[in-house]
C-alpha cells in the first residue's frame, strides 16, 4: 500500500480492517482496544465482558478460550444468569480480565501467504477441556498462522481420544472453505499433524473399531468428508505425528495466561519456538491408508 501509493493518508496510525487494527507501517494487525471489567457478579456479566473481544481469526484463542472454559464451568455449577458467582470464580475472572484487556498490545503479521509461491498447509489438533485446530501456511521454508478455531468440550463428558477426533473433524470442515478461498494459490501438500496414535489409527483405517457408537459415527463422517474432499479438490492428505509438547495447537487445550502466551508466541504464530520462522518439524510421516507406522521414539 505504501509502495503503490494506495495508503490512506490521515493522522491515525492504524486502519480498521474486519474488526482488527491494521498498522500499515509494520504491516501487522492487532486486536481492537477493549476494556474488560474485572468486577463482575454473575454469569451474564462474564459473558458480556467476554463478548467484547472480537477476534474472528482466533489469533488470540489460547488466551480467550480460558473465558469459554470458565463459562462452561459455570454451566456445570447450574447457576442462573443473574445468580452471584462463587468467590473463587470472581478471583479467576479478575486475573483473566487483565489478560483479555492486554491482548490489544499484541501484534501479528498481516501477510499469511504469498499468492506467487506454492503453499503447504499444516493442521494441528488439540483436546480435552477444549478442542480445536490451527492452520499454518508454509512457503519458502517459512511458516505463518492463517487462522484457528476452538470449541469448549460438550457438557456431557467425552473421552480424550473422542475430543481429539472432534478437533480433526472441525478442522476438515474448515479446510474445504480455506481451499476455496485460496483457489488462486497452488497448494502443494496438506499435512494433518496429530498427537495420538489411536487417532492416527482411526484416520488411516476405513473401519473404526471404537467401542462408542458416537465415536464410530464421527469416524464414518470423517471418512465420508475426506472422500468428498478428494473428489472436489483432487488432493491427497498426509498425516504426521507431533509430540504434544511441540504442538502449537496444544495451547488451545486448557488455555494459557497472557504472559505464557507471549513466551509461546513464536511457536503459536509460526510453529517454531526459536523465533526464526523456519519450520523445524521432522516427525514421522504416515501412509495414506492402512495401519500407521510405528516408531518407538514417537509413541513411547
């Protein structure tokens, strides 16, 4: 915008773009300024304050998911909307409100992908109080977050493998939308990174042997979705194992404080904890069909 003279000239240091603040000088985006109140009394108050954070790409999801998990906890307590919440909840919210207000000080690279270079997509999953995924684009040896999505666990308890399967399930739903959006970009590979051997077995086997009927139905839905995906886009999906400690989507599992999020920001935004933005994943790559390959180091 600066080079071609299309930048709007005014005294404000940022533009408003899709709810974010865009800074042309640094080519970064950030959360719009919000003031989250610390003093709350009810579940209604917490929901109202949480809704102030507008982050459609879920760039700050590892922090904002803590508010969703807290609301889920209040539902489990069976509190009414205007009933006073317990003192310990007020304390938790007070600390969380400071973190939510501080998100406006973080900035993220505006450019996620380059339309002139081939692109590889990496999808990582998460679990157990919340489940979700984060999608990265890899070009020219460098990676950048595109967007993420996270949901809290259902009120009815699910097993950990079931939660991880749900994460992969919603990731595939978003993947079709993403490929249609990036129809002008050449997609070289799609890699699904999963951190559980049982999930890999379900994804790579045509017949899920799970005991739960709900799980078997989700496995069947996944394979139907994958078949439709292959027919529409003609692409083969590759699978890789990634240890939880090095999986950026693992930050979505329980949520993290703002301070912890700042420490893990390089891992979250570009899948690299060293800050070099060079992709370092060299994990076990699995075949498209059949049982997953075994690796003592990976699955021990």
